[in-house]
C-alpha cells in the first residue's frame, strides 16, 4: 500500500509505502505524516488544496484513489468573532436551497456551477447549505472558491419523536462523506427545533446525542444550530456554536430592532458568541409600488421593501464586529408548497435572485457593492420604470470613490462616496414628461435606465 501527497502545483510533498494485511473486510489501515510549513486553506485569499493519492497493489493489480483536502484552523469568540488561521474573518454569508424552477432539487452540473458562480459573484465569504446535505459538487466548488460552508442535516422545527435514528444516520453519512472538504467549518445539527417545556424533552436529548456523534467522527470541527427563540433556552447553546434566525421588520417589529436585540443580547450575555443564521424579507420583482405592502402573509411584497430590509440590516450587522457570522435568507427564491403569499403561489420570495435565476434583484447588487472586490455600479429600482411624480431620487449602489449622474444626455452632478454601505443618493432629480434616460458613470463603468413620467 502506498500514499503520496501533492500540493496544488502537483509537487510531491510526502510519500510512503508499506506492506499491509487485510484480516477481514472491515480492516482499517492508517498512515500518518507531517507536512513541513504547510500552505493553509485560507478562504478566498488562498483556497489551497493538497491531493492525497492512495494505491493498493496486489497480484500485479492496482486500485487507486485520489482525494483533495485542505489544512486550516478556526475559532469563534464572543468579542473577535470568527477566526480563520489566527486571523479574524467576517463570515458575510447567504443561505441556499438546492432548488430551481422546473428542476426542483434534481439539478444538473451546470445548474450547480451557476449557483456557486452567483454566490461567488456577490462576494459572500460563507454559505449555509439549508437544510440538508447538498450535492458533492457544491462542496467541491466551495473548496475551490474559498467559501466557508455551514453544512447541516434536515432536523427542522418541532419534534415528533420519530426522528432519532434517521437524524443520527444522516449526520453520520454527512460527516463521513464530506470530512475532507476544507470549505466545511461546522456541522449543523438542527434548525428552529423547539423544546417548550423542559430540558428533558426528546429533542434536547437527541441534540446532545448528535453533538457527541459529531465530535466522535470529527474532532476538528465545531457543531452549530439555528434557533428562532431566545439567547438561552432548553435547546440553545448545546452545540458549540449557536446562531439565531431573526426576521425583525418582516414577521414582527421593525427592521431597526435587529440592532437593539443584538446590543442587548451582547450586553446581557457577553460570553456567548452571537450570529444571525437567517434574516431577510420577501421581494417580488413584478411589484414595484411600495404603497401596496401587506407583509408577511398578504399578496404584495414590493421589491423595494426587500431592498430596504437589507440596507438597514446590513448596516446594523456590519457595524458590530462581535457578530461571528450572518446569513441572508435566501440566495435564491425557492418552492414552498402551500404558500400563497406575495403574488406568486408556492414560492418563498426572500431570494436575492429569482427562482429561475434570470433576474438578480436590487438587493443582490447592494450586497455585491458591499462584499465584492470587483467594481460595482448599479442603478436601484430599475423595474419601477413608470413614474407619477416629476421629482425623484436616483439611488445607486457602487464601491467606486465617485459617481456621476446624467439625465437625458446632460451631466447633472458628481458625488463622492460617503456612505459606509456603498449607497449614493441623487435627490430631487426632475423628470420630464415621457421618457427619461438616467445614466451613471464611474471611471470606465456605466449603467443606464429609462424611466417614463406619466
């Protein structure tokens, strides 16, 4: 039996060969080696992977397996947040369902690649794979792109008493099948599972058992869970990492309440690391009048209200470095049987991209301007193309130092970037009756839209 370890440039880093005997079909053979000064898998900065080649030779026959892997360290603290390889890293994340219009969860390689390309394009540094094991290709692409992954099993909502053995099996398979993916930093054990009465409920006991299994199978990674309840409770803080699904301004309260909740929680529980595992709002690109707004269960989810949610929420999250991760719910619109909300049935509209992947909503470009290192210049509210008032505000998302506005071929003004969330606002711009060509420029970038004053 022989193993070889190669770096990303295919240089041989380690090699060993020895004779082995197989006593029975369950025999496990292990090798150990040390890599001097290893190149760390370091997220988007350097997603370096090694390759292990293991071969077995017997009677002039050879069986060979190649497996990529990476080396990294992680830590999470209540004050510094997430730490990758001893350096703080903001996990600016999106959650993702493996679900396309007309395809459901049975995606092609091309569809998986497109999804991960969009996650990479927006500049996300982390991805929460909700709420089940995803395709191995998704993990491979995350490895290559340097996107840190929260992987999880489908232990979701209230406990019926029948989940135990299946949950343990799914967690075991999840870890054993994906152990070598360097992008995975945590194993998620549950999402919004409640124990209303006591800490002796079956859901609590199962979580404790799952936690033990995860650490037995993988001593290098942490466990996590996503709660929609309080900071402490019967289910909370059993896993190594705890995060919270918070929908201030959508299901309850105001968007601004997220900041108050975070500050009060951090003050009251200074030793508990805080994270937001879900936040967001519905947005229907075919609805562009914010006066018609009847969230969260009605028929009208205008896109600009979703955008407002993310502008306010991201500013709150961005300015609180103690938050170890945050995940937009959701990267893509996804099917939800039985829903009749927001003007399109059987659909959750909280995605930053439409269900068919043809349209990136305004909020997508907002995050891209804030997260991506690529130049971004985008006029918001493009689809609100028919206007009833002559005076309007032109909102722009851009990570450029200055943006110039043009109206019907005439230069109006240039603004410097002063917003810490990459928003330019050109106020009191007067439209003429009929067509109005709004154009913005920044260095070699430009964007344009036609707004008609009725």
